[in-house]
């Protein structure tokens, strides 16, 4: 599985005079909860300023992420617009000179003298 960050921002049907808490998001919340119940969504929530929200998900591919995020009722209705980015988290707390499991072969540790 690969990790993705989904930043949800205002779509064309976003109510201009309301923040995220004033939007029609019941279907979105149910959908994200369903994806959480099957292990796809790891974390999700609104931004503190009410401008949208973010979800951390795991999918096999970007195409799968795009398909399932497009099926979100708030995305279909135009209230939210998803921006999906693949994410490569680092497992912090590793021993110097070793590689993290997520970034094996990609992470270079450089010591400052």
C-alpha cells in the first residue's frame, strides 16, 4: 500500500459565506467514516481555520485514490475539491546509519560538523 494526503478545499458549490462547518458535508463525513472502517482512511479532519480539511489515506495506486476520492458525495456535488498527493512518511526514531522502512534506498542522512 502507498500513502496519500488528500487536501479538501472549496469546490464550485462551496457556500461562499460559510466555513467548512457551514457546508453540506453529511455525505462526506459518512463516506470518510466508511473508508476509515475498512482501513483506507488513517486520519482525517478539518483545518483549524475552517477553510477545508485533510485526510491521510492508503491505496494501492494514485488511480485508485483518484477514483475513490471522486466518489465522495461532497466531491460529486462540487462542495469539495480534492488535491491528492502521494506521501512517503519517514519512521522517525531509527538508528543513525540505518534506513527507515518507508524510505529504504531514498533517505540520505548527512551529519553536520
